[in-house]
């Protein structure tokens, strides 16, 4: 049985980073050489900052240029890509999500300068990652959503970009059932998709998850040289 839209909203409404890092003054953080063969976009969670979310991905800068953009809307000590009220209907949530990907994608392409693009994200950043994979199947080399989902109205309706998803089985903010449902819909649409489940892990980013992401990016970077 698929999760109900209302339950999805109730779970996701509380989705915010546990990091209490003061909001940074800049529009984002860049890591790694600008002439690297691969361009990685790392999207932070709701209420987080690019300065905080850049920390787990410094190892990626050995093989890729990494850009951690700052989400546009203030939320608590950090930022969010879009608001997700508990009572918002799915059509409204989908509209807000689509507006944020439409704002973000042109800047991704400008910074990538024709290089293969990887997008990874945690929580709300994972939601955006799933959406970009569905919207840009030919332009995106890989999506790595961590602890996320994609609202059902947004598809995908055709084969998406390759997706390697990660989700903890003890996640109480975005239940793993939502991740499984999202991956199943991507698989039904014909896209290459894998889900790594982490037993006992809650709504957090673990070193084991970081290693899966690092291995996937390094493998892609080796093919891009």
C-alpha cells in the first residue's frame, strides 16, 4: 500500500536539519578544482546551511568540482528551498517544488559548462534531487537522493536519469516506505534506479552513506576523464 498524501505531509512537515549552524553570508560553497571533469551539486536539507552541508563532501573535491548552493528562503538557523505546510494539497506542493527546480537548474547548467552533472541531496535536498532526475533525464548523469521522496504528481512518466537512492530504515521524518514507493515509480517508468537501505538508521547522514556517494561519484568521474 502506498503512503497517503496526508501522512506524507505530516512526516515531511517536520523535516529539518538537526545542525544548529548560523546561516552563512554567501550564496553557497564551492569545493574542488573548477576544471574537474565532473560537476557535483549538493543540496542541503530544510533548515540547514551550505557551510554545514559542505563538510561531508570535501572528499568529493579530489575528483569533482562540488557546488553547495544556499536555498533561497530563510528557515530557522538556515534555509529552505520551498515551504511545505502540513495542510498544503499535493498540487500546491508539486507547484512549489517545480518552481524551485526551475530556479535552480539554469544556474546548474551555467556552472557545469558542459560537464557531466551529478546532483545529491539530503531530505528536502533529496526531494529536489529526485525531481531533477525526473525532469532532466538526458542532462543529468546521476542523482543521489538521501532520505527523500518525490510527490506522486511529479512522476516520473518516462525513464529518468540514473538514480542511486539511500534511506535509513528507522527514519521517522521521511519514512523509508516513501523512499521505496518513489524508487518503485522510477523503476516502473524504466529508469536505472537502485535503493540502498541502512538498517536502524534514522533521518541522518552517516559515514556509510557518505561512502556510497563517494564511490558512485568516483566511478562516474573515472569514466568522464
